[in-house]
C-alpha cells in the first residue's frame, strides 16, 4: 500500500513521499484510461471539493474510491465522466483532454465508452418503462429496432431484471431501481463503468445480489470505478482501493487487504469511528467467489454485508 502524506508534520514511518502515488498495478507501460495530475475542483468560488488529485487508472482495473461523506467521491466521478472539468491541474480520459469533453467536444462518442451510474437512480430513470430507459442510449446511436432490442435484452439480462422491462421506474424498489439505472448505462456497452454508491441504502441480501452483479461486470474485463464508503463491499468488487481523506486528497492507494487492515488509516479517513468500531471485530476481507448458486443468494440466508 502507498500511503500519501497530506500532512508535512507527520512522522509516521509508514508514510512515503507524496509523489509515490503509483501502485504496482499502475506501474505498467499501458496507456492509462484516466490520468490526473494536481487536479483541484472548486464549486462556485470557495467550496473546495478536491484539492490536488494525482491518479492513474489502467484499462481493466477495478478500483474503489473510498471516502467519507463530502470527501469528494461524486465530484471525482463527475470529472472522470467528463461532466465537469478541473478548476486546475491536468486530466485526460481515454487520451482526450477532459476539459474539451466537458465542453462538448466528441462528448457523445466519449459517453459510448465511459458511463456513469449516478448516486440517485431517479436522475437516470425518466422514461415510462424500464425498457424505454435502457433503450434510450442505443436509440441515440441510430441503431435498428432489432439492434436496440438486442442491446436492451443484453443489459437487462446482465442486471437480471428482464422481468421488469415493462414496469414503470417509479414503481420499482430501491434495489430494482439501482439495477435498472446500471442497465441503462450498460446498453451503450461502455468499456469503462463508473458507479456512485451503488449499494447505498440496500438491505443485506439486495446488496449482495448487486455486488455480485457488479463483480461480474469487472470480470468481463471492463474498467470499473466505484465510489463508496461501505467497507464490506470493497474486497468483492475491487482489486485496488484509493482512499480519499477529508482533506480532499488521496490518503492511500493499495490492495483491499492492506487498506482494510489499516485501522488507523480508516479512522483518519472517517471510514470507521474509534468509538463505534466494535472491539476485536475484523473486517471481512476474503474475496468471494461469484457463483450463480451462491448460498447467500437464498432468501433464507442473508449474507452478512
Ligand atoms: N453542487 C455543489 N455546490 C457546492 N458544493 C458542492 C456541490 N456538490 C458537492 N459540493 C461540496 O463538495 C464537497 C465534495 O462533495 P461530493 O458530493 O463530491 O462528496 P462525496 O464524497 O460524494 O459525499 P457523499 O458520500 O455524501 O456522497 C462537499 O464539501 C460538498 O459540500
Ligand atoms: Mg457522493
């Protein structure tokens, strides 16, 4: 794990110089999907959301952005999706200058390759039926009706919600809405999927079903970047964890095992609270196998996440 020193006064021997952001998986010659240097984002004139982000994400990496409320996770995903551009610093996505994408240059082509699933599924679902929402992107591509239907069927199948195709989005449960929102992004067949708090406010079984589906998306070779503050889903969906601290900078970058074992780091990032954290409780870190017939999928056995 690379610890990033955000406080010059620290004497922690674990802390390495602030330039050493690269992880083992990032230290290759492969062109990064996302390349950020010194990225700062300020809302309005004063509200600093990100304050000096150095980050490379390589093709096929499954990354979790882990941070407390307000640490800047959603803002970072909006930057990666080219919805906004940095206030300062340099940033490219798929080799393009993100400021140009955010300004509209080739934005549609970019969004065929990079899709963002918003924190609030109600932003993503606006059509009369789930089918129409999932068909929306492919229809913009000018595909034939048969091609659109094939895309929709594929995306609904990936999220295991074919049975919801004719339902109105507002009639769905929270978990069903999340799956429909992800399907509406998958129907464009993006290589890069950005997920903002996909499991927030889901019950344990629904959460398990969703993380299993997200894991499968990563196993198919996509680049996946998921923002969350829920520690228990991290080892299932990620091989790399980037911790954003409340200083709005990267605090650490490493494997799920090393990050989740570092209690001091998690307290410092406000991901666990020293008074709320149970004595002796360890965080569940072994990687789960994805299995259609995983016993925890059964209604009678709730997985403890
Ligand atoms: N539209 C906005 N206008 C002004 N400030 C904003 C806006 N959106 C976010 N912020 C501020 O930017 C900072 C980072 O917010 P962001 O939503 O990126 O955090 P987050 O890590 O996604 O939080 P959460 O876990 O609560 O979703 C916060 O201080 C927040 O108040
Ligand atoms: Mg957020």
